[in-house]
C-alpha cells in the first residue's frame, strides 16, 4: 500500500496490559448495547480507564446511549482521537457516516478494515479495559475481531428466555473455532420488579434460566468454567436514560439494575 506502513494492533501485543472484552449476543434487542454502554460507564466511574468500540455496524447505538450522538472525532498527527463520553473513550461507526440517514452497507473486507482502523489508527492511550459492542450473531465482525485480537474474551448477553438462550449459546460457541475465551454470560431483562406489590415480587416476563443455561452450555462445549456474571432486571429508567444519553448506572446508581451492572463491571 504505497509504502504506507500498517500499524500493529496495540491490544494484541504480548506486553499489552489492556483487558479486551467483545460483547456478543445471539440476536438483536436483548440489550447488548445498553449493557455494554452501562458497563463502560460503571468502569469509568470506578476509575478504570476504559475504551469502547461500537462495532455494531448496523445498529450502532452507543453514541446515543452515552450522549455523544452526532459527535465527530478529531484527527491529531494522523491519529483519530476517540470522543470522550462520560469518561469513556468512544469510537463508533456512526462517527464515520456522512449523515445519520445513510445506512452502512459494508461487506466483509470493508468491515475488517474499519475494525482494524478503529484499533490501530485511534489514539487510545493506555487503557485498562477495551470493550467492543459487536453486531448480533456470528458474522464477519466477530471473525475479524478474532483475527485482529485473538486475546479478546467474549462476553455473551442473553435474556432469560430459553429459545433466546440457544441462539446466544451459538454466538458464544464461536470461541471454539476462534480459540478465544468466554469471560462469562450476562442475563439481561431477567425479571420485572412488580410495580404493585413491591420489588420483592418478581415478574418473570421472559421466563427464567436462560443465562444459566447459556453459561452451562458454553462451559460444557469449551471445557472451561464460563460463569454467569449477573442478572440485570428490567427497569423503565434504564431504557429512558439510554434514550436521553446518560447511562443509567450514573443516573440512578442505587437501582437494582445499576447495582447489577456495577457488580458485573467489577468482575471484568
Ligand atoms: P441490542 O443491543 O441487543 O440490540 P439494546 O441495548 O438496543 O439491545 O436494547 C433494546 C431495547 O431494550 C432498548 O430500547 C433498551 O433501552 C431496552 N433495554 C435493554 N435492557 C433493558 C432493561 N434491563 N430494562 C429496560 N429496558 C431495557
């Protein structure tokens, strides 16, 4: 490429101290992006230096959830500066679209190059943790990521629904082919605290047991202990604050959903 030297992925170097987690899900709508954005904000609030790559190419929502929608990164000395959002260093495909209504229609090789750029041409500095919000399913991005950063551990988000759990388990099982580790499973939308009888009464809107089933299934398939990292309840406030651009863990840190996120963040 015209003498232009390809930079190496800093996080994939043997001496890298950054822990890398790719957050995956079987299908969309299970709260993968909400969980990732809140985990990042919770880590930052704990004083962890955290970067977030929103690689959910088609459904990028991290900028909105972190109040950075429409932000454009600046370029300094040939390096892209991540956008600071609630103390999280953020890079998203949304930031590279000409305008918000243009859909991203990239094929595998372009996705790979984009991801590579996010990892090599962005000035991340020294990070304790790098989180990646993957598109749902087991597509090109997950494979590219495994090639670029084989050390990235996978975190699987599922709902309690057993049908959803099967799909989530398959998303995590990609780790067998890519020789990656699975750091754990997060069950989101676990239950709804009853608005009438009080929070002790839990409504299992989406059934129960999905997260545990995914963790057990992946432990069996990988021959390693894959823990259930936590169960995050449904909370209308979580949805609202995501829409308004302040992560729920910062807006209402005492809420059970926030407490669950903080607890999971401290395990990673
Ligand atoms: P995904 O990234 O898996 O597609 P999102 O994070 O975009 O899912 O979440 C889908 C929708 O569900 C969003 O409107 C989000 O605000 C909402 N949501 C996610 N988790 C919760 C929760 N625990 N309680 C209430 N709403 C939630």
